[in-house]
């Protein structure tokens, strides 16, 4: 894994916070924000990407504590990792279906 500088980490934190804030605002009814489905999806992808680069519970503990969207993204990544590890061994039928679906 490559080293991430403090300024890069700060930039990631700001981007993740803004993405999570938009997702949370939309998920809470979006009275003061305009829902843009493409931007919403991009914010979700951004959170996933950032959380894959660093350990979000260690690096962004306040964001995880305050943002339901950040917690959901973290939970989804953890489930993805667990499925990736155990899919072939424990769920061979699921692995076969996913392989066919991705082809």
C-alpha cells in the first residue's frame, strides 16, 4: 500500500464528508437539497473508494459516528469483503450465479 500524505488524507476527509452530507440530506427528504440521481450515485461510489483506500473507522471516526450514509457504506464494504472471502467456499451456488451474471 502506498503512503498517503497528511494533505491527501485531509482532502479525502473533506470529500468523504461532503459526499456523506449530500447522501444524508437526500436520504432525509432533501428539503434543502435537489436530488440528482447521478450525483447521488457518484457520492456513494466516492465514499466506497475512499473507504477502500484507508481504514475509515480509524481515520474518520467522527464521520462514521455522525453519518448514517458513511456507516452504510462501511457496512456494505465489510459485507462485500466477507462475501468475497467466503463466496466460493461457503456459497458455491451464489458464486456460480454471480459469475454468470458478470459475464
